[in-house]
C-alpha cells in the first residue's frame, strides 16, 4: 500500500534521481497553470507555506533490488519514477533554473554570493555528475529529455525539425518565467539578488508536497485519478490506462505486476507516437479505435468509451 507525507522540495530531491516514465503524457502546463503558480508564490510571502499538490513516486528496481547510482562526489542516489505530479515538479525545477541564470548575470556583475547560490541550485536541482557524465536530477520521458537537458537546463539552442508540443510548452514556460523575473530587475544588483533569493526560498521552503510512495505499478491506477491534478484533466485515453491498471491490481498472483508493465509499455508507445499532434489526439485515437473495432456507427455516442 502507498504511504504518504507532506514535505518540501529539497526532501523530494534529496538522495533521489527522478525519472518520468515514457508512458506519462508530455509536459503540458500552459500560461494559466504557470500564472497560478506564480500568483501562489507572490501571495506566499516569506516564512509561510502553501500546499502545492501531490507527487506519487515509485522506486525503480533491478532484480528485485532498488536501482541506485553513486555520484562522483560519493553520494548514493535512488532511482525513482514520478508516477504523478510531474507537471508541477518539472515546472518548479524549471523556475529554479531560470533563477540560476539570473544569478549568473549578477555574478558577472560582481554581486557577492550570487555565483555560490547559482552553483548550489545547479547541483541540487539541475544536474549531477555520475561516472564523469552529467545527468539531470529529473529525467523527462516521451522524447523530451534531450530538449530538457540541452536547452531547458543547458545553453543549447534547438536545431532541426519543428518542436513537438511538449518542447513548445517547455520553451513557453521558460519564456514566461524569464518575463516575470525581469520584473524583479532593479538598478541596484544587490537588491535584485535579495529578491531572487527570497523567490528561491519560497519555491524550496514554502511549497509543500504530499508525497505518496507506491511499491507496485499495479497500485498506480488505484490512486492516480483520486489525486488533485492541478494541470488539465485526464483524457479518456489516460483514464482507460488507469482503469486497466486497476484491473491488473485485482489479480492476486504474480501476473499483476507483469500485466501492469505490459499496459504501461503499450501506453508509452501510444503517447510517443501521438506526441506533437493536436491536443485532443489521444481521445480521437480512442474513438477511432472504438469505431473500427466495436461500433462503426459514428452516430452512436458523443464521447469516447471508457
């Protein structure tokens, strides 16, 4: 069964390397959700707390043992899947990285402690060195990780084909925060540093997350829909996946976990194939499947079946 506790962002990150499974939908927050988060932080004030939502985490196992990696500084990290809450978690880490970039500018202007704070944010919430290679503290799935590492957290610029929808949302979120952070700029760099430091504290010490830790993939569908998802609602295709996971959990033998893995693998392939399509492409796909395999009468029903 899942256990839960409310913690702050540093406790979520500490001793974990987080991964968003490929079967999860790509990054989807738009200006409405970003504005809500920014307003929450603005109203939060110093030394106050605000409930930011839920996170569902699951340890990744290899041969029935938790998967771990040792960083080059000797720290041991547990690999964990972010089963739910990836939208808010990704957004918070993106905001912290945009703060880091502003601090780098202040460091070049000679502001004391700006460089040290930037280094801290990058190492604690951005990238970590493992086997002499840098990897993100949060790894995105669904084809977004390269853009996340090289552009969102790095200094690279996208070249090649048009951005897929998740990449566009990450780009727009970075631009949104850059615009808001620009309002903190003053003629006195030290004053701007204090404002950035206060904002960073609001994100890392003010936002509280209710963290659920689940042991089995088959548990995921049971609690997934009951949590307060701040982003857009689940599509019918996602609800279908969760219902199948629920049914898998009802199996009393060892097939439950195996079936849950098959379901998640299938949905990972589906979400990868429709990434970059229209926003309602998943529900259109579900309805097309219903028409093709169950009821070819398009007049029957106005919603995709579930």
